[in-house]
């Protein structure tokens, strides 16, 4: 990624950061450019957040997440 791409990723994904932090299941998260790691108490909680986050991200920005591992 070049500097312009990094700045664009940060601008786009700032709203995603705020959305994630507003979710009660999310205990913490870290984002570096377009990579996001989310911590939840259980895998079930994490999958519930993913199920809500993926459609939000696509509707808000037209972005799609890779399937969870």
C-alpha cells in the first residue's frame, strides 16, 4: 500500500472502528490499514458481530469481508 491508499483506508474504516466499539460483545479490536482483529468473550459472540458487521460494511462502503476462519 502506498501513502494515499493508507490514508484512504483509514478514512473509510474509521466509521467501522466506531461501529465495532459500539457493539456490546466486542471487548477490543485492532486495525492496521484494512486488517481488523476483534476480541470477544466467545466464538459465538464473535460470529454474531461478524454477522451484523459484514452487511453493515457492505451497505455503508460497498466493502466485503473475507469469511471468518
